[in-house]
């Protein structure tokens, strides 16, 4: 059974771990989130999504 986790959820978990371990401060995490929202509305969003989809596909093929 294969599980699929969105990149947003994965990055959110990573940010929470960094905040709890005091490796990243809350204002920095907020700034990273706002940057992500702005990036999503730019013309760079489609190539980034394509790259992440291809990377996920490659990693899935490596584990099989």
C-alpha cells in the first residue's frame, strides 16, 4: 500500500520540528510561509511543481 503525502504537509511538519528544536524561529517560519504563497502565484509555480512531481516520481521508482 503506497501513501501519498503532499509537499505542503511535509514542509509543514519539517517547519514544526525545526521550531520545536529551536533551530528556526517562528518569525522565520512565517516569512517562509508567506514566501511560499507569493511564489505559488508567480510564473515560477508551474516549473517548480513539475520539478517536484518528477522528483517524487523518481524517488518512488528508486524504492520499488
